[in-house]
């Protein structure tokens, strides 16, 4: 089975997407199809032994669409592809603009003539002279012919495909309405004397053809221009990448395209330049602005052995690094891929809109003919055939024009595209639209302790000196022994020594006392470093209550002693992230319960929870126990989000309604959950929930307006208000309403960009 994404050329409206989706689903060998009008793309899973991709394209070509194969591979996210796509969109927009410029003056002339006629009929202004009337009488058919056959060509093709293939979309409705108005007007104008006894030959609808097509073209132009803006998050992400890299080859610097960089290449990064690929620093020192990944404005120190990420900006230093991930492997490429897929996915709430859009066009066609027939049958008896036909034709065209499913089709995807893009900018990576929708309903958040609430890296936090030596001397001796150990606690002490420029002394006769500590000679004096068990074994008199208050806080003691006395001790702990307390408080303000589930001991977990305000704690649990806790809460009817490190929490992340990985720039973190919070910042979890709520509110507003336009507009256009107030909706206003509905939906989605999380 082949699972790929392709761009689709020729989609003009939401119903186009429905036509394509239904066509593909009927093909033998295709097992899954998802067409997205807003992103102009399709996800398709098909059996290549039964049907080839070019054959799939051929199936939709008679309907006016085609698959675009260039750059369609799902792993492709190159700047070249995006540039090409953007250029094509700009050219298409330019063509639409040129047509709009040519048709707007014609529409203004038509509106002018129509307004003159209306005002003259109410004796507000004098009637047109015979000469002026005859001039416009001959000018309007010429303008309408140009408008219909040049500017309105897509709508004619939509009507043609409906007649030939039975596939109707929005273009079909507009085509049918404007053709009907044009043909009726043409016949009346051509056979005026012959038809005068039967029809009101004074009423022609060339102006309807002109103005409706002009308004719809204007609406499509504004919608298309807005759609380009909704998807600019991907373009901005792509522009973060470097175009070239300086690799060191045979001692020389060679500038190559970033696509030519291979694993293991040594790359020199100069001050003020972007890092081209992911890698490890091998030489030099600098500070790198990683704000595009972490959201933190302060540049990060980079030295030998540190990771550097593609797209981040080197500041004033210079260094060499070895390429470890290139092309689509880099973190930036993965982020781009994730954002693309999320923007192209469908939220469950869209299912309703899709179902309605699928049956909408046929229903509208039926309503339009019923409307016309009703006017001719019922209206003729009271109004006369001529007047009834005139009103019937206006209603027929009005229903076809106003019944635009475009707003309905745009309601969900435009908001999703803007929401996902905004999330990416904030360091919140959303895997798909369904996840964004589920997050909106979450009422319980389960958090892991290590790496989520805490930093996840042991750090020296307390020093207690019980000797006559200075604190630096105590640290110097402890560091001397710990420098020989591989234990994570040792690394915390060594890091503290280096950060505070404390000398790490030499040690001899080093020995590891398994499970208890270390011993060795420093300046020919024997020292012991270890835990309480080691001190007890040495039978040294020591007041252990000095340590107890620290251990109750979940801190780990490292005690320094000689054979006779304890010289002091340091405490190592996993620090609470500075944003954790505020994040938990913000979650409470959103009405969300916070539960901490950890494999750590109960005392430590309770202490950490008390500091940040967590509601309940479950300690001493294995990964499978975390999974059971998620299930238990779900069985209680709660909607659960699980935030963890994306590795040992994987079972629970998968079970949760929404899995949230505290990403540190690793592949595992990005792939393991529905949402990844870059830089492991739990405050981004609050922003993610707020973003979800904002996006869902936007979608619901869009759907409301899309439905309202049609619920109110179609009956009015059909003439239901005529018996009460004598109102018949002019198709021109129907065209204006249709254009406004699509633009307003896109505009409402774009408002999300300006909202603060």
C-alpha cells in the first residue's frame, strides 16, 4: 500500500473537494482518501498493484482537476517546492486580479443603470432618454457576453461537466444561474417584437450576469488572497533554514548547498549565520539564538559536545560541528512536516460540514427548480405569466448563487491552519486537527514529575560545611572523588565546580564502594564520599537529623568524611522548573484538575506537589501503572491529557485522550504524542489548551455564520417573503452575500493570529 500526499490543481470551492473525495473512494484499490480544499491537497492510501498514481489523476482530469506530482513526496519539505508553489499561487492571484480589474467597471456600469431604473420608477430622478436607454440596451449584452465567456469561464466549465459527467460543484450552481439569466435575456432581446405579447420584454437580466460574476470573482479573489495568509506558517518555518553551508574539506572551506551536506561532514559556522543542519560541536565556542525552537530570547551557550539545531542563529562566536542529521532528518524538517500534516488534517467537527457539503449542491439544484416551478404555477394566477416568469427566474438564479457551500467548507480548515501555525510559532507542535479538538475538552491533566514538573537533571542545591575548611575546599575534595565516578549525581557536583570555577583536585588510590560511595587520597589524606550507609559503616558519630529535613524535601545527600569525622555534606536534587507553579495555577484557573504520577518515592513526590500546587499524587509507579491510572480516570468519565517525556511514558501517552510530550528536540518526543511542547516548557501546555479553546470557538463561529447565510438566504432567494412583504431577492445581492460569507469566515479565522495566548 502506498500512503502519500499530493497537491490538487483546479479546486475552486469546498464542494470540489467533496467531488474529488467521492470519486477517489469509488476506485478499486483506494482504501483511504482525505481531501482538504484549504490546503489544496489530498492524503491517499492506495494499492499500487491495482492502480497507479497517474491513473488516479486521470480519473479526476475530466472533472477539471489533476494531481501535482512534483514535490509531492510526504518527506519533501524543501524551500524550492514552497517557492514554486508560492510563485504559482501569486500568478493565479495576479490572473484573478486582472479579470477582476476588467469586470469591476462593467459591474459598476450595470449597477448604475439598475439604480437609475429603480430610482426613476419611484419618481426620484427623471427617466433615461430614449437615446441613452438604447445605448445601454445594446451595450449590456456585449458586456454580459465578455463577462460570462471570459471572466465566467470556470462557471461555464462547471456547468458543462455537470451536463456531461453528472458531477456538480459550486461552479455548476453559478454557471447554471448566470447562463439561465444570460440566455433568457438574449432571447428576449433578440426576439423582442415576437415575444412582446407574452413576456415583459423590458426586463432583461444581463446586469445580473455581469454583477453576480463580478461579485463572486471579487469574493474568490479576497478569499484566495486570505487563504495564502492562513498558510504562511509553513513558509516562515521553511525560511528559517539556511540555504548553504561551509564544509571543511582537505583543510579548505567549501560553500555547498545545504542539500549536499552529508553525515559526518565538518561544518564551520561563522558569526551571524544560520546553522544549516543538526550536529554536535567539535571545536570552538559561541552562543546560539535558539528562540525559534525554544521560544527563549536569551542565546544558549554552545561548547564542545553540545547539540546545535538547523535554523538556529549563531551570534558572535565561531565554531565547527559534525553533521549528525541532514535533510528531512533535522528537527526543523520534522517540525515542518508535522505542521504540514496537522494543517492538512480534518477535525472531527468538520464531519458535519462535509456531510452537508456532499449533498448540498444537489439539494440546491432541486430547490432552485422547485422555486422556478412554484412561481410559474402559483404566481401566474395572481401576477400573470410574464411577471411570474420574471420573478421565478430571479428566484432560480438567486437560489443558485446564494447557496454557497464554500463558507461551510472553509469554516473548519482555515481555523485549523491558523491555529496550528500559531502553535508552531509558540513552540507547540500539534500532530493533527483531531488532537487540537480533543484538547479543547480536557478536564484532567496527568503530569510526570521528572522532566515535566522538574528539570530532569540533578543539580547541587545545598552545601552544609561542618569543618573549619571553606565551602570551596569541601566542594573541591568531593569533586576530586566524584570526578572518577560515572553516577548522575557525580555529574551535578562536577558541573557545579566548573560553573563556580572551583579547582578539582587530583585523587589517588581511588576505590568505588558499591552502593555506598567512594574513597581515595587527596593531598595524601584519605577521604570518603557517599551516603548515610557509608557513614554508618565507618562508625562515625554524626547527627543524622541535620540531613533529615533535606531528605524530606526529596533531596539526596552526598556526605564528605574522614575516618574520624564528617566534614560536611551537599544536597543534590532535581530542581522544579521555574514555570511549573504558575502553569499549575493557570490550569486550575481553566477548571482543569492536575494529577502527578511518578516512579519516585512518596515523600519526594508529595513535597514537589506541595510546592507547585498539584491536586493529587501517585508515587512508586511503573510505566504500566501510569497507563492504568489514565484508564481509571477515563472510566470515571474524565477527558485526560497526559504530559510526559515521550519515552518511558509512551503507553500512558498513547492511552490518554491527548498525549503531550515534553520535547527536548528529540525524534522520540516529536513522534510519541499528539502534541509536543518544545524545550519541555510546561507553561506551553497552558498555551496549548488556550489555543485549542480559541481555535474551537473560531470554528464554531465560522460554522454558525456559514449555516446562517444559507438558512436565511435560500428561503429569501426562493421568494418565501414575497407573499408577506412583497420581497424578491435580486440575484445581485445573493452574489454579494455569497462572496461576503466566504470572506467573513476566512477573516474570522485570521483573527486567531492576533489573539494572545
